[in-house]
């Protein structure tokens, strides 16, 4: 089908031109990754199409294209391009026959409107204005009525608009370049025209510098603008997104929010990455969180004190903090239901030593820890983030930590121990919700394994027993039980008795964690 050919060919064309597009990238931040981000976004869409059966009908193919781009979008331009795919899918997907030029023009116009509407503060001289020009160029009355002619005209209009971007944005004019995102869009539209007309060029052109513009004078540029790019997918009701946009707009810039029907892709540049993640947590469930430090290598960087090796653990609970400290870790505290400020975490890493291992202990903290580590590495320290998603995984990693081993070997052993630890917890439902095992009501006790609800009940001890049995069904040698503030006093004793009777070969460790939200944390090694 033509859609599959277009997407895969566009991915290949962006792969060949991404370095040239990266070199144009000076807006909104000069981080040199726009071509790479567009390439990865289209690859994600192409991979989604590859998963469909060959006999899939057109509506399903278009939906997969849009959904794949939404889930895999990278960077500001990648998120906007996902809206282009969605807009085309909205109009062209339901058609039973190939579109004519008029319908194609309407689809491109719809895509342009969606893309512009997803950006909180649209700027001219970018991918948005080039997309609008492409749609206008093939509008009814400005080109032929055939699909091939409309596609050629749209691509040509985009190319002409691309050349004008230099004069529309001061930062582009100062650097003598066209907009990088717009250049990538031109490649995508050129490929679309080639697939429709079956007229393939030898190569897809990316202008190195706007025609007639002299190279910029060499000068030192201090970093400007927010320090971090935050991206995440968000499971949230549609009516929660307006408030999220308002919160994020106050925090930073380059805000783009796309999606719908409960699934959103959020992109923003901020100085406080933690606050941006917390805004998502208030709106729904953020996941696939990515935090990127935008000014790596720029300016004077703080230096590590070179005081040896250390482990940093992040936690919100007093008891867990004490446990980590007893095991030799330095603790960075966060408030329950939040993430630590990125600057605080980065400073703690830098102050800890010149070889530091970080244990995030929550999925939402993982990407934040990666960004803090990247910032600390600029100070000359060796930093490793062990991807612990639960406190019991952090404790398992600390149990095998050996400061006398070489740093790389120690990180490998800690990562292996964390990965070998299954984690679960009990939680009390606050509202009615549909789970993977049925409907839960407020006050029900939920048993979760690695984030998925596997059992529901009214009695804490009974749900805990069921959860333990499920976690041990695949085997296990050591069970760790960490009681929370609201756990019944007899809970751990009941569970120890259950394990002695039903799983006599399992070793058990019981601790008080002091966590507020979860009555019990469970680890199985």
C-alpha cells in the first residue's frame, strides 16, 4: 500500500539527510538533533505499520501510522510531525477510494490546523509556517485536481516556504540557515510526492545555508533558555489536558501537547524538570519519561570533589531512608507523590564523589536521574544510573555493592541484582476504576506486580497472601517485606507464618519502611 511505502521511504530519506538537518538546528535550542528526532519519529511510525498484516485495510493502516508516530515522537519537531500524520489519517483514512487533489489538499489543511493547535505559542519561520504554505499551495483553484499534481504542488510550496524561513526568524538569519524542522518536513513531503507520482529523485536536498546568506561570524554563545527538555506519554482524560497546558506554559517554553482519547504526548523545555513531571502526575499517569539536559558542555561546569565512590538512593519515606543509609547509601529525599528537584539531585551526585551510582527507585524518577547524571558528568565524574523502579530493587542492588570492585564491574553486579528482583505492593483504591482483573471500588485493597493489578480484595492480609503466592509461582529464594505507616500491626507476622507454611525454603526479611501510600512493599529475589 502507498502509505507503507511512503512511511518507510521517508524514514530512509531522513536517515540519509538527518546529519545535514541536525547541522541546521539552532531553534528553539541549538542542540543539533532535529534531523535525528524526525528520523526516529518516522521509524516508529514505520515499525507500527510493519506490525500490521499485509491485508490490513486503509483505515487501520492510517490509524497505525498516526499512533506509531504519537508513541514514538521525539523532540519538538517529531511531536509536530506526529500531528501531520494524524491530520492526514483523519481525512484520508475513512476513504474507500484513492483521494483526488481536492481531498488531499483538505487533508493537508486539516493536518496544518492540528499541528498549529498543538503548539502553545506558534512561531512563524518554522515547520508550522512551511506546512501551512504547503497546504495553501495545493488548495482548490491553485493547482490541478489530480492527486499527483496536488502532491507535487504541496512539496514545491513547502520548498519555497523553507527558503523564506531564514528571513522570518532572527536566530535563523544570524546563523544563515533555514529552519531544521521545516527542512525535515520538506523531505517527508518530497517523498510523498515521489511515491504518488512514482518519480523518484536521486537524492532529497537539504540546503546547507540559505541562498545568498554569508556564514555566521564565529562567536562564543552563552547557553540561553530553559535547561531541560522533558517529554512523556500521558494517560489522562481529555478534560485534564487544558489545566496541564496552563501549568506547563508557566514553567517553560516550546510546549507541544498532542493526542486525544486518553493518550497524549507532552513536550516542554523547562528549568525545573521535576515540576514538569509532577504536572503530568497531577493530570494522569506519565510514562516513557525522557529528560534531556539542553546545555551539556556549555559554560563553566561544577567539578566533582574527587572523594571516591558513593551510591545515592532516592526515596520519600523515613524508614526507607534509614534502611538505605544503613546499607551505605547517601539519600536524596523527595516528597510523597513527587519527584526530587533535578538541580538538587545533580548537586547531590556531584558532591558524592567522582564515581557515583544512582538508584532512582521509582519509574518517574528514572529519567530525571539520567538527566542529573548527564549534567554531573560534565563535571568530570563517572556516573551510572541503575534502573531501579522500586525500593526493593534498590535494596537488592545495595546488597551486592562492593566499593573495592572496579566501578564498571560493581555497576554490572548491582544492575543484575536489581533486575533479578521482582517487585510488588499493596495499595488501597481511592476511587472506582477498571483494572486488568475487574472493577475496583473505593477502599478495595489492590495487589500489584510491577505496576499491574493482579488481585483485588477487602482484607489486607488475604490480598497480601495472594500477591506473595503469585510472585513466588516462578520461584524465589529471598522475600523482602517492607511495611508502610498504615499497615496493620499483625500483617508482617501473618505473612511470615504463611511463608513458613507454604514456602518453607524461602528466606524472609522484614523491615519498617514508613511509606505513606503503600501498606506493603514486596520484593522477591
